[in-house]
C-alpha cells in the first residue's frame, strides 16, 4: 500500500525479448519451487505437533499450530503473489507483510516503509487515481480496487492489483486494510496476446484487400490489352506525324501508365508477374543513383553508404527499381526545402528473438536496404496505415496511395519484408529486408526473332473475353496463321473434335469460368498428345501454371503475342 505523500523518482523504459521471457520463466519456476517448499514445511510442522508417544500438550500444540498457520498463510501469499498491508490514519503507521516487501525488492529490516516513502513506490502516472480512491475510502467507507504500476528497487516497473477497505475494531478505531497482488505475468501475457491478435487482423486485412486488388487488376489488364493492341493497329495505318498519330500516341501513353498502376496493384497483391534474378545490391543501387538524383532535384542531397560485401539477393530488377523510386519520391515529398535522403546497405542476421519483435519476419540472414530522410516524419496513426492501398496523406489529385503498398507487396513477393520507424519532425527510415541467396541466377529464354514472327500453322485460340479474343484473332491472322477461335473451354473442345486437320498450337487464357487453361490443355492432349500450349493471363505463371510452358502476361503487345507463338512453334 502506498500513502498519499512523498517524492517521485524516474521510471526507466523496459524492453522485452525472448531471452527476458525465458529468464522470467526460469525465475517463476524457482519461485514456485520455493513456495512449494514453504507449503511442505508448514505441513511438516502440523505432523510434528505429536510427541514421540503420540501424546500432545495443549501449549505445544497451540504454538506449533500457530507456526503452521503462519507458514501456510505465507505459502499461500507466495503462491498467489499476494501481499497484505494495513494503514492507521490516526498514527499514520503502515505495516506490510513479508511478501509485499519481497514484491518491491525491499528489506523490511533495512528499508521499512513509512508514510514518507511509500508514495515513491507508485508510478507517477498512477498516483493521482490511487490517492483519490484512498481518500474516498477513508471518508465514506467505500471499498476500492485498482490496477496500477509499482516501482521495485532499482526502478523496474511491475503491475499490481490493490484492494482496500475500512476495518473497524471493537474499540471503534478505524484502519485501512488491504491486499496487493503482482499481476505482471498476466499483463505481459495479455499484451502479447493483443499484439498477436493485432498482427493477425492486419495480415488478414492486407490479404483481403490484396485479393480484391488482384481481381480488379486482372480484369483491368484484359481491357488494357484491347486498348494497346488496337492502338498498335491504328498507328500502323496512321501517317507518322499526323494529328491522328499524335492522338493515338497519347492514348498509348495513357494506357501504358494505367498498366503501370495495375502492375502496382498486382505487386501489392503479391501476384505481379516477375522475373527475379540474383543481384549484387550495391551494384544495382549504384546503377540507379543518377536516375534517382534527377527525381529529387538539386536542393536535396542523395547519399549512398554501401555496406561491405553484401550477400547476393534474388529479386526482379524492375521491382527493385520501382521500390526505390517510390521510397525516394516519398522521402523527397516529406522534405521542405533542403534536406538529405540516405541509402545504405548491410548484412544482418536475425535470431529468433529479433525476428519475433518484427511483424512478418522469420529468423535468417538478410541484406538490408535502408532509405532514410530528414523530412517531417510521421505520426503513429499514419504509420499504422501507410502500407494499405489507396491510403495517402497527400492532397487530392497528388497521390494514388499505391506507392508504399507496392513496396510492401514487392518485398513479400521476394521473400522479404519492410519496417518503418519515424518520429514527427525527425524524418523517417524504411528498412527493406531481402533474404540472402546463394544460388546462381537461372538462365533466361532467348528472345524470338522479330523478323520471323508469322507462319502458316493452325492455332486454337481460347479466350473468354470477347474483345481480347477479337484482337488476338486479328493479330494472328495478319501474321499468316490459321486461327480457330473459341470463346471458352467447351467451345474449344467441340471445335477441336470437329477439326479434320492438325492443330499446331493452343493459345489459351488460364482463368476461365468452366475450366482452367491447363485442364483444357490436358483434355485436348488426350487425342492430340503433341499439342503445344501458350498460356496468357493477368496473373503470373507461377500462380497459375505448374509446367514450363510459355506464358504471356497481360497486357501484352502484338509483338509479344507473335513472338511467344513463333518461339513455341519453333521448339523441337
């Protein structure tokens, strides 16, 4: 029990970790053994009350019973982490039980509690509430219960629940009695549970929004493929330099910009088509510094501190450049006037304790890329939402809200994760973690010869989006191919069965209402075992196709389409 007067003392911050929790668990086990020992000793005293002849004296029995009762009470208090206290408002005398002294780490003989020093044992932020309840209890005989923080010897903070009430003696004297229980372990468990629940809720939220974004992007890619393809046909017929050609080029520019926004959505959803390669992060960053410098202007200094011998990482180069561009542009926008943006790399190893403290992290070896700025910083409320798509603090029309969600998605797609630290007025630091990769880069496929993209072969084309189907038919027939067009898997099976001649290749969408593209190809191969497929979709091959068949990511150009078809037909 803490009285209402006294001095305050500083309260240092505490840091939790797996090691600390392990040490606390060991200490708890030791304390439990000690409490069990006390209980056993109490039980032993009860047995020893009998003398050797089985007789017992009343005085001896009383003394030993009192000792046994006291030890049993002490044992129960230790087991419950419960201490008792009394306060005499007339004499201002305070009495504490041994367990309460132990709870605060105090020695009853050397450091007895008094009205002058007990208040220092309550956290400064909790003293006002506690004082008010004690006064109310003394004035109106109102029992109280309060959770507050205590301060052990040495400054360590612990949590406690304190109960108090007025006891009136036979002579009419009044004193305040109560108990104090150490609930630190329970509060720590509640905090860890709340943290895990918050991380799970955020992960589920991001996953749901990511699926929505991926679905929207997939449908949008079909439309962009139609726009870009028809613009290509129109540009081929337009006179170069004419107003029509200029208008068509503007349409093409807008469509490609829209495709970039779609790519960012897919990156957030972690389903963006990527071509990862093994990179030296220092070399990749050095190659982009000139471009990044042009983005931020002359008033802001761009510094690069390359770490020594960074481990190889595996990530799509264009994804990495997009991530850097988003972070550097955001950093530029956060700086008013002159300032500095600093890039740095380092090798780090996260053990289990370090990984547990970072959402989405796993133990292992990583190469970190930090992007820090001297800008205005962010509040905790802003940091809680910055990786969500369409969330932006910029004025209307000045930001899509997709930049940092792209960073989040790209890092996760590469097997890494990203953290952010910021204080209002003190800038922000984003730390990207990319897992160490020791395998050599895989060899890519050679590009198709653009001079030989057409041919006389017969192609079964399967696409459930009519506009994309018409566009692909037009492009393939213009290149000399014979095209059997099917608006879905059922039509494709029917047309293939009625085709007397050979079918050299099937070009099919992957996601269709009645049957997936790979399943359609398997059904066609039942009668045409050598049939070669080319798949196309707004989703990446790794998400949809298990084999090594050629894959076209929408939106694609006519040259991409013809190149994929020709390269597949030419494979032996």
